[in-house]
C-alpha cells in the first residue's frame, strides 16, 4: 500500500467525519447562539436555559438525519472493505 493510498483513505475519512459532525453540531450552534442572545438581552443567567434547547435540537436532528448519517458511514465502510484487495495487491 502506497503512502498516497493511505492519504486518500484518511482524506475520505476526514471528509465523512466533518460532514457527519457538521450536520449535528451546526443546528445546536445556531440554537445556542440564539439562546445566548436572548439571555444577554434579558439578563437571565440560567445554565439550563441554554442546555435544554441545544439538547432537544440535537436529539431532533439525530432523529431526522439519523438514517442518512447511518447510511453515509455504512457506505464509507463498505467502500473501504471493497477496496481491500486493491490496497493489498
């Protein structure tokens, strides 16, 4: 296996990881920013006020996009297993 092959596999893995993580984290980031602006405007300093909405949005995103996330990681894994003979030989 050449170093270029390893780099290609790592690049593909990082691409899949970034794609999957961003699907979950970006909505939580947007909700956290919105709640933080609300807290700054009203001067409410309650920690659970920012935690609960982010948790709910993350759970909702996982429920909606979970099938796609699972399909993405399964497809990546299947491609890795299919390319094993080419990587060895």
